[in-house]
C-alpha cells in the first residue's frame, strides 16, 4: 500500500509508533463491516473520511472498522467501494518499507502486510545479519591493532544491532588512528635520534602510513639540512617519502626527483616538491633493493 500526505518527514521513532499502532489494531481482531446509505446522510460527518474531489452518487458505501454492525460508529470509517477483509486479523503483520518525498511537497509511506511483509522482514533480517557481520569484522581488526599498541579496545554487547556495531567500529578506527599517530610520533623521534642528521640518511622499517608522515614532520622539526629517503612497509605496500633541506638541494638532490627515480625499483611512483615528496610501491619484496639503491644515490 501507499499513503500520501503533506506534512513534514516522519521520524524513525514515529514510524515505529505507526507500525505498533497498526499492528495492535490488527491483533485486536476487530470486525470490518460496510453498509450502503444515502450520501446526504453522511456527507457532513467529519468522522467519515471522504474525498471532496470525488463525485459520489446518491447512494454510497461506508466501510468501518470496529463498532457495531452497520451502526457507523467504528474508529475508522471511509467512503470506499473496494473489497475488504472481514476482520483486521486477516491482514497479518504490517510493516513500513519506506517514507520519502515524491515531489511538490508530498511525502509517501510505502508499506506491506501479510506474506509480503513476512518476506520483507526476512530480507531485512538477512541484510541486518550481513551488515552486522561485516561491522564486527572491522571492529575486530581495529581492536587487534589497538591491542598491539597497548591501547584500550572497544566492545559491543552480543545483542547489539548492526548500526550500533557500525558506530562502534567507526569509533574504534578513529581510536586506532589516534593511537597510531601517537605511537608513530614516538617511533619517528626514536628513529631520527639514531641517525647522524648532519649527513644524508635512509630509513627503511615496518610501520603504519602515519609513521612516514611523522618522520617527515620530525625532519622538518629538527631543521634537517641534508637529503633523506624513507621506506615504510605497512604489510600491504611500501610507503615512500623524501626530504631535502637546503644543503641537500645544493648537492643536487630533490625530494620529488628521488621519489621518481627510486620508486620504480619496487613498482612504485609518486612525486612532490624539491623539499618534500611522497609515493607508494606495491612490490614489498624489493624493499632491501630499494633501500640499497637509496643508499647509493645518497652516497652512503
């Protein structure tokens, strides 16, 4: 069924309330009856729904739900010529599929009942289950990474809905990025401290993409003047970075040029400005070869 109206959008809470009220009336097993009466007898009654754009004959058919038999005292009454069930329970379960705008200030509710509603609910349950499984997998992956960083993990109760698990997975991924950034900053400071920053350097290590950015930030923060080439293996691909201070550029090096020249060794590419550049490479097996070539290029 469809139901058109011209008020504001219906909220999810209101949709639940509508479904609850309709299904309560269905469970009540109220009698549905109808009677033909002169139109003049009912045309001025506000409790009987009728459409004034329609043309009615002298005799009209009034359908009512509840009330006495043909007494026109039901809780729902309407001028209608359609075929109807004998009792509300014959309708079966009622479920709203959608609510939205149809244009020109008109909104529409689409709903199903009986076997169609049962089929729709079955589809929704399968969709809910699939979405929940996918969200749980994302949450588990984020929690595993958080645990490795000794950061708090985020959990959900077993009876959580799919949208609740999705929200928690999003929060876990946000927490992971924050933890990775914090850990990457500490690791970057440690790696830079191990190097002699008065000469060219090459850093090749495992870590997150955040580590590459923190290393570049660290070199800028320490006012590094030479040339540096960085390779970070995150387990899926290689993240490449280059930094060139004034001394490095005077010696003929450029960050963008280093990425463009060395990246292809591991099937990578990238580029950037003479002072800072980034790239990525897909062939992780070539990380040692790439680091060796960088050492040679920078005279180490």
